[in-house]
């Protein structure tokens, strides 16, 4: 079967992209601060006596099958000697800020995805003789010297391939995909290694005869869209190693948010709800950073929560804020804001859940919408919306 012709054309934009991903970031910081646990199985997350969920686990714990997004109770069964540590958001943010400063020594085009990973566009950077590979090595070296932590890097001609590459030599490694290798690399990539495809979707692809990313080239777009919705177009272009997304956003910012795509689809209400506190903690920190940079200007006007099903259907629920969030100046304000957000988002999640098709769900996100004129937005939007 030949490559199926699609009703659109595309061409690769030449870029040099580095994806930096810290190695088990939260757990690594805990081991750095407490050397006595450095060679023991460690997990950061909720208590196993309740409905706690893990944020991350170190590599010693992963040998036992412990992983992020797993319930703490299940993790304890897999690894009875596992050490549980409560997350320390302010400490992780402190280290993350230092790492971000290192990134900006090499380029202004930095797109953080979370506290522990980011894309860097070094296309027009003269550092290290313009070599993206040498820059990635130097950045990793700087991070280790200045924080004591290791990072893995992927170097490639676009965001998609650089993110995939950063996982290939973990931990503390680097993997490079040259532009001449991009198309063949993407074509041969196992479908389960494509960002955004979890275990359940991987099985669905296998059932449909899609084992490598290049397999999607042999099917009509209409067929792909019927199976994967809007994700079909992305899968097809990426199968040729093409991803023309830019690093960062130079336009007007319209939201502050964070999201998590789960390694395995979440199957129950409690599993999904238990991920909210970790997302809210990161959202609160990001909101604090936004206010530090924009004390005057657009403000958040709505709170939103979104979920994506394993069928790639995206649902977003928004709620108008009755007040504009205040600047967060200290740890007490940070904790208080997190509690308020948690209460609001739990209520919103319950309201959204009653309108949803049932799990499994593959993504959960939370955030604020930003409007240049909050009062006009309040008058226009009214109360609640389900998109």
C-alpha cells in the first residue's frame, strides 16, 4: 500500500530545537537535600494511607514498577520499602527558576512546559559556534554545576522530535536527530513513543494496524479523523518528521495554565480528582510569576478546567471569576490561594464530570483565561459555559 495523498501540502521550516527534561526532578531535589535517601527508593506524592497519588519517583523506585500518576497505595504494594515525601512546591520552583536563568543565557526563545522541562529555540544563536548539540551539552553541564541535578536533552529540527529524543538516553544523556535523519526517524518511531499517545491509545492503534508512526501515511485522512479526531492531522504530518510549531508565544497571552497527559489513561473519578492538587500547586506558582511580570496589564477573568478522553474528545468548563486574583507575595498567600483554587476546581470538576462521557481520560488541565479588559469580559460572558 502506497502513501495516501492528502488534500493539503506542507513543508519543513528549518529550526534548531533543544528539549531539556530534568531527571525525576522532584525526587532528585529531595535526594539532593537529604543525601541519606539518595540510594533508596523514593517517591514524591500523597500518603499511601489515603487516596494519594505520586508526582514522580526516582529510578531506584522505578525498578519496582513505581511511576508517576500511580496511586500511593499501589506504589507501596509494588515497593514496600518506598519512602514517601510530601511535595515542596516552593523548593521546586526555586530550583526551576535557576534552571530557567541558565536557559536564557543561550536564547531568549524559551518555552517552559512545566517546572522540569522546556523547549529552547537556538536556531539563530551564536553560542558554541552555533552548534545546537554543543549548546545542549553545555546547558546540561551548567545545570549540574549550579544545581547538582542532572538533565537529559533532545536536539532536533523541531519540537516534536526534540521531545521524543530527550527520552532516548535518560537519565543524564543526550540524543541528536539531524535534519537529514528526521523523516526516516519519525517514520520508524514506535507509535507508543509519540507524545500524547498513552497505553490505551497505543493498543487502539495496534488493533487498527498502526505499529509505527509511518503506518498512518497509508490511510485516508477521513479514516484517520474518524478514529482520532483532530489528532489525525498532527499524526500524519509528524509521520514525515514535520512539526512547524514555534517555540514560545510572542503574541498576547490569553491564558495561564498547566496540564498533564497521563502515561496510562485514568479509569475512575477518584483517580482523576486526585491529580488536581498537584496541578493546582503548579498553577498557583505560574500565576504568581505572571503577576510579578504583569503588575499592570491584562488580568485573569475566568477559571477553566479541561479533560481529554481516550478518544481525543476535549471538554472545557469555564467559570467567571467574581474577583480578580490578588498578587501572591509570600508562602502564606501561596498556600491560601492554592486552597481556594482547589475548592473552586473540585466544584467545577464535579459539575463537568456529570456532563461528560465516562472515563477513561488521558489529559487533565487547569488554568485562567486572561482578558485585556476584565470588566467588559465579565459583562459579556455572564455566568457558566460548557464548551
